[in-house]
């Protein structure tokens, strides 16, 4: 199948998506791209037609079928097969385009995917996508959920069904399948005008990471991978040494938050890390690599922990007359607390 239906729905400023009837009527004027089983070609048109088939066979609208057979049984109350216009600007974040040369992002007008909805029209939340991932992990682990889909069918969806001749693209059924650091990941990314999402599942570790952004031009897949690396290592350490787990020291919480690093960067996030604090600057492509660990010395004074575990320079948090943190000082230079 061609990648897209023959309509300019990805083109702004109006993003005019066709109806199912328009899509079906135009198919006869389109041509196949490659012979079957030659190359992998992601096809929004193919997924759209799958939705048309579901509607025809079930004698229901696509939205009604998905709601009754998938969303409601899984408890995905904030997931819909279209963008809810009545929630736009409230629960539904307003979408923005990629960064312009002047550093701004244009606001994307509200749209409906209409006939392309089976391929690109869903809206959801991180919480609902977490439930969706959790259901998959339970199903694979034999802990119920086969009323929606059989475990064997899901395993086939997660299994590599097509490998590109150059061994660079591997796909399951509806899922991308990839390898990183000797681990297999399954998941899927989503991209609509002004919105990008990514769901990444590592079935063996039983960990899923999800990123949603109301902006185009964001590498959300990179963020889910980095999030997995952070979360997985922390969980592994906690499971291997449960007796070493320490309670968060309440007195450290007042230092946590974000600090401005303008003009050199965006913000520095300070968070509790083990028995001390850690700071990491954003934006970053590798949070763990850029993590700066801090050891509490006394009162509002900390020292940086070097890679060799020796102590480096001093970091001091300044407070006002009420004891609230206002600035973080390092090398006599300071960063103002943002929130």
C-alpha cells in the first residue's frame, strides 16, 4: 500500500483530513509502492483501511467498536479515537509546531483526523497508556486479560514479522521491535500536527516508558529510551539490595525543584538521589551521564561527588528569612530557583 491516502491532510494550516468515503473512493486512483514483501513501508492508508474493514464487518462505527471491545474493557476512560474538541485547551493540550528560526513554536489549530482516525486520530493520557502497557505485561505473564486478546496473539504482535534486507528495520504486527544494550523493546510512536507520543515496553524487565509532547519536532523516542535506562537501573539496584534502600530525608525536599541556568542552558533540576541530592541540566540527551551527585555536609552546604567518589567543590543553597530556598550557588556563581 502507499504510505498515505491521496489527500493533503498533513499540510497546514488547515490539515483537511478526508472522510472514510473519500478515502475508499480515491484508492482506485492510487498505485502500490513496492511488490509485496520487498521492503517494509509504514502505511497510514493500510491502517486506515483496517479500520474501515472493522466497521463494515462489525456493522458499527469504528469508534463504537473500539470503545466497546478495547477501551472500556481495559478501563481507558480518557482515551478516544478522535480529539475531543470540548476539552481542547483544558484536558487536551493545545498543540504546537516545530521550533522556528526565532525560537518560537507556531500554535496548531484544532483538527479532527476523520477517516484517518484508525491510523492517527487517538487521544489519550500517560495514565491510560500505562494501563494499556500494564495489561500487555499481565497478559504475557499469564495473569488474565485474554477477554480482549489471546496471549499468543500478543506474542506474535511483539515478535519480529519482517526484517528489512539491510537488517535495519524490524517490525512486529502493529509494533516496532528494536534491540538496545542486548534488550528487546516493543512499542509505537505517534505523530499528529502539534503532538508527538511514544510508548516503549521492555517485556522481560516488565517496564514501560511513555512520553507525550504537545509539540512537533521532538525526539520523544529518545526520551523513552533514556527514561528506561534511568528507571530500569534504579529498579534493578533496589531489587538486588532491598536492605540498602533508604528513606528520603524530609529536610532535603526543600532544595528540590528547578533552577534557571540562563543563558547557558534551560533549567537545572535538583532532586533527591539516594541519601543526598542530584542535579541535572535540561535539555539533555543523556540524563544519567550528566547527573551531578551532591553530598550533604551541613545546614545548606553540599559537596559534589566526583566519579572516583571523592568530594569536589561546594554547592550552597541560599535561603530567605522564612527558610525558603531562593538560589543555588556554585563557584560564587548562582542560579535562581524557578519552582
